[in-house]
């Protein structure tokens, strides 16, 4: 929703992070990112970071599924 206001550096960095989590954990990456986003032991800033990555991971997965269905 607010991706328009993100810097290109942050978009690229987040894309690399999400890609590495999918490479490392596969489909469980989204669950792991969401779990970190809800971890109360982390600071609010860190939880926001993980929530943003989880949102982008869900979006990436839905885009991949759409590509597979249309391709």
C-alpha cells in the first residue's frame, strides 16, 4: 500500500532479505517472519521491520502463484 513512499534502497534490501528467507526456509518463511513480527521480546521497531518483511513475503508468494496459474 505504501510501497510508493519507500526508497529504492529499502525496496531492494527488503527484496534481497525476503528472497534469502525463501531460499533458506521455503514456504515456511512467511510463518517465520510473522512469528518474529509478533515476538514481544523484540523492540517495536524490530517487530515493525519483521512485519514489513512478512507482508512483502506474502505478496511475493501470491505473485508467484499468479504467475504459475497464468503461465
